[in-house]
C-alpha cells in the first residue's frame, strides 16, 4: 500500500475514533459519572450488538439512552413495556382499508416502533414472554415477517433495553436463551459521593444542556466495519475459547470453581461477543490489535448474563461476576496480544 493511501486510512481512522470521543463528551453533558456503563453502551454501538441495562430506579438508565440518541444522527423511539403489551405493538399490525371508489378492500401494514435505528425497550421484563420474543426475534434476524413478506429493519439498528433487578411483582424475567441475544449486560451501580452531589446540582438547577448530534448512521456502519478489521492473534483466539470453555461444568477444561458454582456455562456466542467487544475496546484505546487486557475489560459485561450459577453458589452468596473474576484470574492469558 502506498504511503499516501496509508496516511489517508490512518486519517480516516483518527477521524472516526475522534467522533467516538466527541460522542462520549456529549453524553457527559447530561449523564453524570457512570463512565463504565457509557463505555459499554458505546461498545454495543460499535459492534452492532444490543445491550441490556440493569440497575435500580434513578440511575439514569433511560437518560443515558435518550442522550445517546440525541448525540446520533439516527431515528430514535421508546417503548414502555407493560403487561398488556402485544407483539403487534412492537413489530406493527395489518389493517384493512377500503377503496371508496371501487369498494375493494386491501390490507396494509402499519410499521411498529421497532422500525427505527435506536430503540429503547424500557422495563423489558414487564412485558409477557410472547411480546419479549417478538422483539428479540427482530433483534436477532434484523427483519420482521408479516403476511409472508420479509421487511428489513433500518441499518444501523440496535436495541437498548432496561430492567429493574429488585422488583419482581408483575415482571417476566427473560429466559437465558433470550438473554444470550444481548451482546452485553450492563450493570449500573449507585454513584459515588462526588457524582451524587453533581447529580443533585445539575438536575435541580437550570435546564439540561443541549446535546449536539456528532455521529451519522453511515459513520456508525463504517466504525462497525472497522472494528471487525482489528487484528487478533491466534493465541488470543485460543485463550478466548479456553476462557469460555472453562465456564462450563463437567468438562475437561472446567475449573474447580466452575464445577462447584456453575449450572450452565457460556455458549459459543459468548466467545464471538468477547472478541468483537475486545476489538471495539482496542479501537477506542487507539490500537489496531487486541491485547489481553481488552478481553479482561469486556469479559464481565459479556459473560455475566451467560453464566447460570447453581443453588450452592446462591446459598454461598456468590454472583456471576465473581465466577467471571475467577475465570480471568485462573485461566492464563498470553503475555502479549501479538504472541
């Protein structure tokens, strides 16, 4: 490749990663703290995956998604999930129309809110399983089928869903197989004392700051393509496979901890998500190759909803995050991402 071409490519990469930094800065105008959650939402955007945000009420889950949408040149819609929500309320419905001149009747499809680019599925665990499944099918396939016709969803398209982990009344927890469709499960915690004071200051004073749209849909698609081109060594591919396989009990690669605490381990989709998210994180850090620390950074959000702990682990007060931390500490990583 000629030097001028290399410089053009590097310049384009620099421009796009600069846009990601600008996007992060725009989000920070309204969302105080929660840096880790913001980074993981951006990883979903860069990988073309979907995110499940979990946290108690009042931690700015909805505000984070709304602000992200405002900072993107993308169409945004929000659906408040309720127990009476039907699949057609998500995907759309067919209506019968009569031509007043001929008297003939014909069906017409009215697209639902899923026909957008950024969809906020607020409190997704409040809708019944049939409605959840309709949304998750659209997330996985990228299209909706109606009347025998396949209708593609816009691109880029990604869903950010929220749920409250402490309230169980009137909820329908997502089955593990459906949870696996989410690239990341993003956990939001209480802010520290400094951030909480800033939240009080910024939300009880003047109107929220205006957010400028800094990233277009075409640039998002370009970033997603760029992420897939980030280099990863065979050693790190093997390490990723071993990390995932070590999470499964009753296998040759199983750790003692896995056999003791885990009922079901992560599947192959977890390895794919680990690699894609590690590539995205490497790009955000300004590198064009994956390092072991990139995999360690994204592993908790990738694996916490894909590892099902058993009764013994629950009785001992263990969590999936502790299982992931043990995996990272006991499965030896290559010394360098270039090995």
